C-alpha cells in the first residue's frame, strides 16, 4: 500500500462516527420566555390593516361599525317614541374614530402616535365621516333629539373640527364640547363624566352615548344606552 493511500484511509477513520451504529443526539430546545406569547408588532400591524380592509378572519371594521350604529338607531327610535311630555332628550357622540375617521393618518404614521403630525391632520379638516354615525345624527334630528359632540380634542382645534364636521354633512348639533386648557390634566374618563354632568344639569336626559373608548361611555352620568364602536388602533383611559 502506498503512503498516499494509507493517509486517506487514516483520514476516513478519524471522520467516521464512533461505532457503526452510533446515532445523532436528539435536538432539544430550552423552554421559551413568557414574553413569547406577545404577538409580534408587525403581525399586529398587518392584522389592523386587514381588519380595516375587511380581508381579516378577525372581522370587518366597516361591518362592525354599521352593526353598532344600527343598534344605536334602533334604541333611539324606541326611546324617542316613549318620550315624556316635558323631557329633553340628548345624544352624546365622540368624534375621533366615532364620528370622523383618522385611519389615513394612523396608517401614514404606521400606527404610532406623533402629536405634531396628528394635530396637523386635525387642522387639515380632511377626516372622512363614519357613515353610521352620520345616520345616527340624521335620525336624532328627525326625532327632535339634541346632539352633543363631546371630544377630547383641545379647544384650540374648534374651528378645524367644526369645518371638518360640516364638510362631512354633520349639521344642526346642539353643542360641540372640546377640552378646555384647565382640563388638560384630566383623564378622558373624568373629563367626559364631568361634561356629561353639565348636560344633565341643563335638564337633559342623556339617552344615547356613542364612542370608541370605554372612557367615552363609563363613569358618572352614564347614558341610558351606551354603544361602543370597535377601536383596536389605540386606547385612552
């Protein structure tokens, strides 16, 4: 046997597994950390887009909005039919993601809140109406029920907000309530509860309240019937 052949045989012996029947050890993984249960942020963003476009197994945003608006209108019709002789009935409507949609701005911001960009969007007065809420407003006016817009937007955005509402067909509201400078430190829940209290103090029965956040609806001076719109995009206390 040549020296060259002997060398190659030695190499094959070294590389061969120990024992002809030896098997590779089974691969194992360590237990995952608790945080693995949290959905990946990009996955959530994609799901939000699919919910908006009604291509998601989780549901259809427009369909869900229409369903909730229909429930609000059905109650309003029933309640107005049983209005007392001296009752003043009121409907309270939130604005952002209830009356007007900011989805275009949220999508542009990749669902991240940028105060400067959002305020510029509000001032542009380009937010489209949420159709179901326009129907609620129109029905309320037909039934002789006063409509109060109650929003967390600051008072400095009044002109832009009024311009946007009118451009989208909202006319004839009783009052547009915005957050005063001395209310800036209040939570949405406390602020809206206090403002509903003022409406009640003026002799109104708040029969219907529609909002996209629980803080729009809960607290003191709650409506006889509250309707929550879906809003997976953000949460306010």
